[in-house]
């Protein structure tokens, strides 16, 4: 059982995992702040507490997204405005956060097979 957990949830580097965890916590905190401001005028629009579950899954979701982009784009470099790039990055980060319960299992399965193949 430990082997499965180590190969999946421990499959990302600590630096990458904690960096992505920081951004996930930052986004959820920002969303809580926005929803609490809206909650003052509309009490029925509170952010659901279960969004906190998305935070530990976000690094694996982001890993899948970045792996797919790396596969498609390769070593190409695109020159675009910083505003456009940051806007797209924020949208993609929010999408990965919201879809984390769906996308993260794909990353966990990939990490398991990747680390199983390398240890054999």
C-alpha cells in the first residue's frame, strides 16, 4: 500500500508540489474572499466549503495540463503580450482548480505507471 501512495501522491517533486499548492491555496483564498463579499448582498451565494478538497488535488491536475501543453507545443517559443499571457495563465489555473477532481486522477494514474516502470 505504501508503494502505491509513494508512486502516486509522492510522484511529484516537493518543489513542484508545494509551488502548485501555494497557487491553489491562493486562488481558493481569493475565491473565498470574492464570495464572502458577494455574500454580504446575497446570503445564498456563499462559496461551498468542499472547494477546499480541490487544493491538494490541484498540483496533479496542473501536472496533467502542463504535460499536455509541453507535448503539443514542444520546444517552441511564442512571443505574445504579457497581459495576454498572464490572463491565459490565470484562466488555465482556475480551470485546473475547478476541474481538479476530474483531471487529477489521470495524473495520479500516469505517475503510478511512470514510477512503476522506472523502478522495475
